[in-house]
C-alpha cells in the first residue's frame, strides 16, 4: 500500500471563523439592553413618585379642607406634612419640594393660575373658601449619562407636579 501523506486540516482563515461571533454581537447589544432596562425601572420609579406626591398632597390638603386643628398653619408645616407622607430623606424632600396654598373667591379665578408654578405662598382661607394647592417636586434622573455621552447637555431632572382645587368645608 503506497504511503499517502495525510492531509492536515487547513486552518480556517480569520475572516471565515465564526467562533465567538455571538460574544462580539452581545458586546454590541448589551449596553443598549442595560440602558433600556434602567430606563424602564426609572419610568416605574417616576410613576410611583408621581402617585406618592399626589397622595401626600391630598392627605395634607384634607386637613386644611376639613379645618382640623393639626392642619398646616404655614408653608413650612405644609411641606413637613407632605414630606412625612412622601417618605424618604426629609431634608432632600425639602430642597426638592415647592408648594403653594392660595385662596380664591371664584373657581374661574383659580383656574387661571393652576398652570403657574408654586411660589411658596400660604393662605389656607376659612370655611367656604376656594383653595388651590400646588406642589412641584424635582426628581433627579438616574440615567442622564446617555445624554452626556453624546456630548449634549440636557435636563438632568424631571419636575413632578400635583394640583388640587377644593372648597373648604363649613367647619366652625
């Protein structure tokens, strides 16, 4: 039997080698997936904070509306009530929260000022008065790195707003 040299398998060229292609593709896709996951978590947190702010403002405003003795008597005490119900770091809450409680004689006058930002005024009125409670809470974003990664400067926070209009009950 004649000796035939054994053919050695040729090494595939680097361009045709597909081993590791999945890892390279994942390296391209992973940052986008991580950013999308963080963004979804942040949107959920924004929803919870917005709902929490609404509930905290409603709870504090209820004390004004019903004329309770433990109701707020100044803008600072109203902020304290909102921050206590909102939870978290109270000192950070006070720096991020701006409120305004204003008395109006007609609902028509009150609706004209609902869109304006709160200015820190406090007038809880008396029995039968129309009250507008405005609260703005600045929430810092967790994922602003994407904005700065592309060399653009953009908003690094979102302002959550809560507005309530009511007529005080005829308490005595």
